[in-house]
C-alpha cells in the first residue's frame, strides 16, 4: 500500500508541472522585436516581409528597365533580405520603408501591385468569358434580326407591287370593263369569234404579261412568307402546305387564251388576297418578336460588348506598361453601360448631319466603350433643360 501511494504522488507531480508550464508558453511571431510593443498598444504586430517583397519587385524592374537606383536604396533592401526577419530592428525597417517610398516615386506609374499582377491570367480569362458570352448572344440574334428584317421589307415591297397589279388587272379585265365588240369572221365562214373580256383600248398581250408578273409576285410572296414563318416556329398556319393540291392556284394554265382572262384574273386576285393575309400576319408576328428584342435587348448587349472592348484595350495598354492594377470599378461600368444601352434602344436612328445617320446598335456600342461621353451627353441635356426652364421663369416674371 505505501508503494502505491508513492507512485500516485510521483505520477501526479509531473502532470501539475506540465500544466503550469503550458500556461507560461508564449507564441513567437515574425518581427518579434516589434511584437511586444504592438501588443502593449493593443494592435496586431506588423509583418514587413510583404514590404520587402514589394521593394524587391520594384528593384528588379528598375534593373531590367535600365533605371539607375541610388546605392542607399539598393543597400537598404539587400540588408533587409540578408537579415533574418525575426531579428529586424527599427533601423532596418525604417531604411526598408524609406527605400520603398523613394523607389515607388521614382518608378511611378509602375507600382509594386501592378508588378504583382503582371501577366495575370484570371483577369484576361474573365474578360474573354464575358466577351464570348456576349458574342454568342449577339451574333446569332443580330444575323436573325437582319435576315428577318430584309425578308419582311421584301414582302412589303412585293405586296405593294401586287396591289398595284391587282387594281390594274381588275380595271382591264373585270365585270365592269366594257368588252370589245365581237370580231366578225370572214363571210365564207358564216360565224363570229367570241368577244374578248379585255377592255377597249387595252392590248391582250399586255394583260397576259401583267397577269404573269402578278402570278409570279404572288408566288414570291408566299415563298418568302414560308421562310419568314420558320423564324417564329411556324406559329401562323399555312393554308397551302400541299402545293400539289393547290397547284392550279399558284400556276397559270398553259396555254392561256385571251378568252380565259375574264375567269383567271378574278381567280388570281382572290388567291392573292389569301396569300397577302398570310404574309402580313407572319410579318406582324416577326416584327413583334424580333423587333421588340432588337429595340430593347440588342442595344444593351452591344453596350456591354463595347465595355468589354474598352476594358480589353486598357488591359493591353496597362500590361505593356506594367501598370495594370485590378479595379472594382469594372462591375459598375458594366451596369452603367447596360443602362446606357437601354436608353439608346428607345431611339430609332440618330441623325449626325443632313444626310447621315447612325443605327442605335452603333451608338450603344460607343456608349459602352466611352461611358464618360454618355454622361457628358446627359449632363448637357440636363443643363439645356435647366437653362430653358430658367429663361421661361424669367420671362414669366417680366410679363
């Protein structure tokens, strides 16, 4: 029993000593010569190792660029490098900071931060990703909008041409036209030729030519309307999907006699009215779907693309001069460009002179590229309105 008590006493004593020693351990930090003073002031100790690295970057850049550096600056930086940071004193740190200050002023606008971000890949990658996303959205939609706009304009032009031909044919050959008198056959035949449905003074050959042109125009309207309908996913029902069934409506009979003009002309006009309704309906749907997007969405995308072009240009220039520093103003610039593009979309075209105009897409791109110009324009408008309001108020008081 006494031996057991002695072992318990011995085993308990080291544990108490270990506990007391654990309480007296103080963690060691870098630059310990300044740790105590900073701790007394209630602040964390300052680590000057990053300062040394920045000074070395600037010193190396000066050597590569052929910039002469004072020996005192170089010696202060090298002294801090060969000395362990744990034993730096106040003089070492003071000389290092003084050397960094002089070196930064001598190499301005190049800074330690810009050298630290030299050849940075994340920034380039971010710009390229944004630019590619915008290109993927802009290029297909711009091409589609351009194609649908041209097809719609062509359909409207051909509809106007067909309308004129329909009116002309209706006047030349119709129920209201006065038929030409029957042509008398030779006396030996004892019979007369049937009367022509063409009005008096009108050449049947000209009527046949105009009817052929009218029929081909109707076919062109129908074909282009079918192409345009695909851009809106065939939401408008095509009444003539079976061309073989309606071939007589699209094609003129061969041969076409003058006596058939009185039947063929009204038939073609009625068929044209159906095709025209089909075409105008598709054009209206396309203008709503793509026209609204072209007026509201594309200007915003072009403005954002302009901002990407500006940032990439600045990045290229700053990287060549080694002055690039990541900025938090890029995101607000994108937001401002989007707002400017949305405002530009409200205008159809901008007149630059008597016979010169520029599209909203180009203006939106310029707004995104040069946001400052957009703000100058808005400030000018505000000043103009303010001046006009002041003048009106002064005139009212004088009256």
